[in-house]
């Protein structure tokens, strides 16, 4: 074996220092990565909670929209029925019945008197 010279001792010390620095740097890097992973997990948890709330709100809103659509359809049907009734009333308003054509003045007064008596 060769004798250990100062030069060889310095090389060995520098090699050991280099290896130690790589090892320590890796530990710091791992610690840094672990912290970053924990932060990301925490952020993911909070985002997941927000997502759950939004999903619940969407479900509620979808139910409300469905109910409103049903009410809209019911209202459309009622509007159509009301329009038909209005059309019938307008038609009946201008209609003169045959019994009215045949009435004399005394028949009209009797009918009017009967109508007033029935209202009391």
C-alpha cells in the first residue's frame, strides 16, 4: 500500500465532506418535499369539502328547477283553460237567446222582477 500523503488525506477528507453534503442535502430536500406534500394534502382536503358543499347545493338547485318546471307546466295548462273560458264568455256576451227575441215588455218586467226577488 501506498503511504498516506497529505495530498491523499485531503482528498479523502474532501470526499467524505462531499458525501456528507449530498446526504444532508437529500435529508433537507426530503423534509421540504414532506412539508410540501402535507400542504398539498391540506389544500386538497379543503377543496374536497368545498366540492361536497357545491355538489349538495347543485342537487338542491336541480330539485328546485325540476319543481319550477312542473309548476310552469301546470300554470301553462291553467292559462290555456282560462283563455278558453274567456273566449267562451266573450262569445256568450254578444249572444242573444231566442227567448229574449220573443219577450214582450210585460215579459221583460216579470223576468226582471223575478230576478230581483231571487237576489234578496
